[in-house]
């Protein structure tokens, strides 16, 4: 059973120990959206002590790269585990995404503390992944 609540314009769905943040159907996140997300995550992490958070990225086509660094910092400093629902191909092609997020068995992308020496790149014509190795 899930419970839903709101924080400003975000919907927070609580499923057991996992919090799923729905930011809405915005396809482009700007600095104001990132500030709202940062505030919402701060409340969940620092005040409610959440340690497992998923963020709904289904509609997102563009996001400031600072978003990934923000998640990385909280995982490193507070031990919060982050997962993302599969975003649009534009986001999947971003360097931060390709280096630090890995598809899990549940179909979401988990933030990894260590980057791979290989980078998975979505192909333009299919949903299969091409893996290229960096030296």
C-alpha cells in the first residue's frame, strides 16, 4: 500500500521504505525546478531521515548537470540511495548519467558511487545499449 502527500508542487509517494518523488510532467528542468527539488530532498533527508529515494524522470528531456552532483553529494555524505525512473534519451546521453547511473533488475537506474571504466550509451534507433570502453 502506498501513501501520497504533497510538498509544494511535488507529489511524494511512500511505498514501504522507499519515497518516490513525482515532480510532474515537465520536460525541461531549469534552475528554479532544481531549487525546488533541492528543498524537497533536504526536507526528506535531513528532517525525515529518508535513506532511499526514487525520482520520477519519465518526462524529463533536459536537466542541469548540477542535479546529478547534488544527488552524488547526498549519497556520499548522508548515505542516501537514489534511483531514477528511466528518463528521456536526451538525459540518458548526459555524461553524468552514463557514468554514474546503472540499470537495475527493477528497471530503474541506481546511482553508483564509483563510475565504470565503460560508458553505456543509448543508441538513437533502439532501446538497446552500446557499451564503449574508455582508456
